[in-house]
C-alpha cells in the first residue's frame, strides 16, 4: 500500500509539473456580484486553478483552465452561485496541438507582426541594430546568462551624455508571448522615429529594452503543445519533482509577501529564498547598478488590461502599502491607461498591484 501511495504521489506531482491538458476545458465567467468574485478567487487561490485572465471587478470576464477531473465540481459550484459561464475550449490539448502544428508549418523568420522563438528574437535584434537612428547609438548588452546558458540580452538606444533611462521588459512569464511581441513594437517605434512622440522621447531619454527576461522558460514554452502554458523559469527545485520559480515573485523586495506560494509545484512559487534564481540576480544587480538613472520602468505582461503601480505588498497592518509618491505615479499610470483606452476603445484598470489584484 505504501508503494502504491508513493506512486500515486509521484504521479500527482508529475501531473502538477507537466499536465498534458487532455480533457481540460477553458471557461469564461463574468462576475456580477461579490459572491461571484469570491468564488473566482477561491477557484484561483484555494483550488489552484490556472487563470489565464483574472477578474477583480463586476462585468469583467475571467478565463481559467479546469482539469478534467474537476469539471463536474466546478460546474456545480458555478451553477449554485448563479455565475454564468461559457466554454471557450472543450479540449485544451486539441487546441494546443492545432496551434503548435500551425506554428511549425510557418517559415521560421523573425517578424514584428507575429510570435517569434527566442532564437529568432535574438537574430531580429541583430537586424534591428541596422535601424538605429543616426542621432543615437544602439547597443546589445548581455547582463548575464541563464542556467541553460541563454543570454539575458538588452537592446539599448543611447546618447553619449548619461541621460535618464526608460526601461521596458517582458516575458518574465514564459507563456505570455504577447508581452515580448508588444515590447518589440515599442522598440521599433523608438527606432523608427516616425511618431513625433517617439522623436521627443528619444531627444530626452535613453531606452533600454529587455525583450525576454526568462529565456529558458520562454524557449521551453515553444518546444511542444504540452509546454505552451509554462510560466516559470526551468531551474530544478531540490526535493521536488516540480521545476521552476515564478521570477516575478523572486525579487529581494518584500519577498514571500502576498500572492506567493512556498510550494515548488505552484505556478506562483516564489523560490527557495529571495533572489534565489540566476535570472532574478542578473536583472536585480544590473538595475541596482543603473538605479539612480532609471526614470521609468515598465514590465509588460499579458493578458489582463491593467496598469499596476507599486507596491504589490501589504504592510504590517495587512493593508496595501502605498509609496510616498503614489499620486504622481497614479497620474502617470492614468495617462498611460487613458492613451491606450482612447486609441483602442478598451477598458484598463489602474491602481497599485496590491489593491488591484491581491486585495
Ligand atoms: Zn505575467
């Protein structure tokens, strides 16, 4: 019996590490009251369902994956609470296989209007150097190597005087492919200097773009349909069959505060210690070395439409911590969100990370 239990435990752990998504469904549900929001939060935090899109307010749809063995239970709880839902995908494995096949059939060429592999992004950055405006210098700088020896590569657009730096990073979460695709568009806009705003910005600031912060995880998410939804890095965790740390929860600032798990199999595992991961150490050390020059730092994620400002943690009274210059940051965040809303007719939430997604 003991052996059987061990085998079962191993199977459960391996499943947690690498589901094959056979029979998984994706549901969309639009909360209309507080009990709906609470149920969605429970499904995410207590039941550990994988949310592709979180919702923290009424009329904003959440999207989440439901494993085959939990479908009946989840349907029942949604129905009891009167939370209406749609099935977006009735077999995630099939959908992942189809889109994997489509991508495999495409020619492997870097493009600004498509998703790109890590290798194609590296060669794309080489090509983009040729677009550097004559008024500036463009430089590639590796700020470190990952455990799998992939470069963590910055694309810098600079002028000789030591100006303030505007920093954009993306793909700290491997599966969020839209983030590096968006970041590459921003890089191209600054390089092209076609928009008057891009001209005035480059007249004033240096730009640092980190397109792929998590190269090992990002590359892994391209390898097979089953890997497509991988989020963390790929470093083994001693004593666990589950690999990877959520790099976004590994920085040495209020480490292991809200919304972080101590369980290595969790998608929000914060690591064995603050800045335990090579990727985190490289980025953290580099940012510390240029910190006084950084005037704006934006980390791009997908898929929620939110501008999340500091801080993401709670204080000793369990209240969301607020920085002294919150009003200034909120004004900048509002300008950012308003500009996107006015351009694309979408709705963007704004607020501190803590008040918007944790509380
Ligand atoms: Zn993310």
